[in-house]
C-alpha cells in the first residue's frame, strides 16, 4: 500500500529525469551534476562537448569536501559535470586508471584530456574547463 509521500517522491523523480533529458536533448549542460548510471550512460555523457567527471565515493571525506565545488561548476560553467561512484562502477574506475578518490577527469569531445587527483579549488577547475570550451 503506497502513501502520498511515495507518490510525491516518484513524481519528483520523474520531473527531474524529464528536465535532465530535455536539457541533454537541447544541447545545454545540466545545472547540476549528473550521476552516471552505467557504462552506456557514461559514454553518452562524455561523447561530445566538455565534461568534467568526478570519480568519488560516499565514504570519502575529501570527496564530500569537493561536492560544493563540483555543484558550483555544474551551475556556473558550460561544461557538463558527471559523477561516478567508484564503488558502484568499478569497471569505469579501472578503465580510467582511477587509483584514488576524488579523481577528476576532463573530457573534450569524447577524449580524456586532463586528470587531477585530490581536492581542487574552483578556480583551477574552471581554468581547465575554459581551456577546452
């Protein structure tokens, strides 16, 4: 038996997914980080344009410190920001030789062009993105 809050949650998730798909289809970058669901989703996200990928883990303190910076970059730059949970997507982490978290990889038109490990300040990341935008 479902209650009203479950229905509201489902509607909220549907609305978020709808907005995300519309922004992806319109060529705009989302204003918030996109959580990678699987390898195909990752390939779709990183296939074109400038994409900053944050390889992170929920248990990682530095990853949590970096979260507000990553969110600000998603909102304030033309780049798409994708988040990959290394515990859920170990194959992706291995594919890109992620040895520690947080690891940030910048993709430009499908190619990994920059990789930085550890907490970075917003200015450094914005400068990297602007080099490829």
